[in-house]
């Protein structure tokens, strides 16, 4: 009998701890527990938290000509984006699409079909 849980044949929970030094006063403490994970799983998740530490989340909200094949869960990569001066290139990381709507309007002589998407990406700057 496992005296920690009171159940027979139940393994003791595996724990992993990793503490990051706060680089920013807005950092939040994160706890995660799941008795069905192995120690390797917990280290993998901890490594993901560490890799994301210090990153900012940015949101894209775009309205564009209808592209119904773009779906939630796809990854969008915007390339060759230029600043207002037309010369300075703006580099954006890949963005995860979190929502997409397709609208068809027949209210005028020129019907239109447009898509709107929301996507997020993470960056240190």
C-alpha cells in the first residue's frame, strides 16, 4: 500500500521543479501537475516554459480577399513586409491562426467575399 496516497499499487507522483529568475516584474509563476506524466514529460514541459520566458505575445487581426482554405490551427508566415518608407523590411515570425471567418455579402451590385483572421506570434522584442 502506498502510504502517500492511501491507494494500493499507485505510484508516488513524480515532480520536477525549475525556477527561472524573473527578468521582468510582470512575470507570473506557473505550476503544472499531472499524475499521468513521466519525469521526461515534465522536463519537456518545463523546457517549453523556459524557452517561452521573456517572450511577448503579439496578435494579428487581418481582413483580406477571401481565402477559405486558411483555417484555425494553420501557421501563417508573412514575408516581404515593408515599413511605410517602402524600403525597410519588417521581419515577422510564423503566427498561429486562432480564428478565421469568411463573409459573403450580396447587399450591393458588387457582391464580395472577404476573410478575417486572428493570429498570434511570440517574440522577445
